[in-house]
C-alpha cells in the first residue's frame, strides 16, 4: 500500500489477494470484475499475476491491484510473497461444496500468519446461481463471517451477481482505514 503526494494530489495503491480452495471461482471473480469476462472451462490461471482496477473514491484515484493464485492452492503452496503487502483479502468458497466452506478456517489461519489484523477481509460464497445444488446455507456463511469479524457476501461470477459490490466494499474499507 502506498500514498504519495505528486502534482496530481494523493494516489492510493492497494494490494488485495483472493484465496480459497481450488475451483471455487477465484479466477472468474477477478476476470468478471476486471474485464467482465467469464470462462466456463477455466483451467489453472496462466501468466497473469494480478489485475489493476482504478476506482474513484471521494474524488481520489484509488488503484486496486488484485492478485490471483495461479493455481498454487492445489498444492497448498501459496507463498508468503503472494500475501506480502496485502491490505485486503477475499476468502472464497463454493456454496455447492461444503468442503470448500470447511477450508475457510484454514485459509483464515494462513491469512493471519501473513498479515496484520487491520486487513480488510470479505468472506465470499460464490456460485449463488446454483441454488438447486446448494450445500452451504446463507445463514452458515453469515454466522462464520460474524464470528471471525469479516464482511460477507454471496456472488456469482457466472451471472455477475454482487461481484462488483464484493470488491468495492473491500476497496472502500481499505480506503477508510488509511484515509
Ligand atoms: P479457481 O480455481 O478458484 O480460480 O476457480 P475458477 O475461476 O477457475 O472456476 C472453477 C470452475 O467453476 C470453472 O469451471 C468456472 O467456470 C466455474 N465457476 C466459477 N464461478 C462460477 C459461478 O459463479 N457460477 C458457476 N455456475 N460456475 C462458476
Ligand atoms: Mg484460478
């Protein structure tokens, strides 16, 4: 994170990480947010480490540098470099797979060892378009978020539900923490 005064006034750069089990939809949440794209056959992310999105908050230019895991989570090897300098996180599970919800605690532990407690954190239940095969109730998500002090939202990268909102809440919270 940085803030600098140049000719143009203040500038903000916030690093945000997306974590969660494999195939919960992390890469698609990012591509939906950054490029308005969805990939039904996405394999492990190739090449792209992060995407930068620019937002205007209170007339200030805020750059969100959002990092995607490139698939390392399959090997439980998300490195400390991935977390370094991050001031926000989206912790994602898939509402149709209970096991990905159970992993959230482990992801939160990992997050705690790599960041400080002031980090803006959002619990994200993705794939809410798949209501008919839901395994994790909204209530369960809410309760976990409340007990861990996280924001909570359900999203669909497929039909775009709440994707923009999820990122914007985190970015705004970070901004509020530093301004
Ligand atoms: P990642 O491993 O967490 O990065 O997950 P991906 O973004 O690669 O998505 C894994 C699979 O889930 C892909 O087949 C996606 O098309 C699918 N997927 C991702 N988000 C959604 C969603 O919101 N709804 C539905 N129905 N499928 C999704
Ligand atoms: Mg991915």
